[in-house]
C-alpha cells in the first residue's frame, strides 16, 4: 500500500495542478457548475458535500490508520459518519479550482438496514458521483490525478470498494474509468455488497442507458464485487 497522502495541504497533480480537499473558502458556485457539467444534474447549494465538515475519517486514516478512525467515529451518528467519509477533492491551478471529484457513501441505500449494518456500509463503500475538469484544462491528465488521489485517500480507511454510474452511451467516459482500473458492468450485473452487509444486498444501475463501474480499494478485500444475471426480487 502506498504511503498516506496529505490532502489538507495538497499534493502535486498533472498539468501543474495541486490536488487537495475542498476548503470552506472555495467557490461553491464553481463547484456546482463543474458537477452539473459532468453529470447534467444540479447540486443544491445547501448540499452537505458543499457545506458540511467532510473528510474527517480520511484525515484520521492518513494520520493513524484504522485505529485513529475508530477513535474518530466513537459516538458519531450515521449522518455524521456519512460526512466523515465524504469528500470533495479539487484540482487547483494557481489560485483557481479547475477540477473536482465528488465522493460519498451511498446513504440513500441504507434506509432498510439496521444501524450497525448501515454503519459498516458507510465505512466500506464509496460512490464516485462525478469527476469534473473545466473545458480549458482537459486532456492534461487532471481527471486521472483526481481519481488516483481519491483512491489513495480512502485506502488507509480500509474502504472496500468504490463504485459509480455513467451514461453508457458515452464511450469515452467508459474508457476513462476502465483506464483507471474500474470494471464496467453489463446491464444485468449488480455490485455485490453481501459480504459487507452480511445478507444478500446489491446495487444495480439506474434507468435508461446508465452503466455501473466499480473497483476494489482495500487490498485486503478479496470478495467478488460483481454478480451477473438478473436477481429475482431485487
């Protein structure tokens, strides 16, 4: 496993950028615009990824690994844990943010799970919602730098896997994710979270042309992440 990265201070990225965690002083309107350009969906201005105190678990993981994370999470509510494991990581050129990656646990999937199980999912599964780079800075490897540092930030947290979805008709985006080590799922495949949840539990694609992608983050997580074929009752 690579050495932990300090994304509070930032690290060097492609195209002369600096890759770091979002700061409260960053322009939230700009981040919303980057997000919307990437996924063609609006992010509300009060979204916790833009307004909350995020990334605490990632900081703890970088400083002391799983033991420090356990200390950090003691007594935390599920939503507080969601914030601790969420992150917006930005690419900065000069004094300007020109790219970002948006990541968070799949909170919307947890309503039907008991609290201890939901807490396991929050700490083990991260959804990559969007990778966005401004049009004037594309084709420089900045998106790749964002994904690379996101993976490095979650590794010390023992996060099992990272997943997301995209418009399957966008073949260049599919090539981008496979080039970063993600598996692309067929339309009847699901992401299998059963080993984490302890009972059959799956993530499937959205509507229309959406396709899933996923990859392991923790080297210690050796379970299959894909189940193929339609699952009755899902």
